[in-house]
C-alpha cells in the first residue's frame, strides 16, 4: 500500500475528489496535507490537485509556482 499526500490549497475544489479516488477506489492510504506543511517524510507520492484556485484562468500550479 502506498502512502499518498494530497496537498490542500485554499480555493481549490478537487482535493477531496483526489482523496476519494486514491483511498476509496484504489485502496491507498491518503494523508491530506495543508499547503504550508513542510514535513513530507514517509510519503510515496504527493498530489497537487487541480481546480479553480484564484480563477480558472490561472490554475493551481501556476498560482502557487511563484509563491512561497
């Protein structure tokens, strides 16, 4: 069994969808991770869910890629 981390950003709407797929459909352990968390040890994969964060024209990765 893999340990999957799903990153939760304010304004995103797909984090729970990702949790459902990995946990309920694929049977993997899922840990929801707040976007400011720095301790990621022990995870086999990290998922950055999509969704409409800060408007659908930007996208989650683009809006977070330039911020710290």
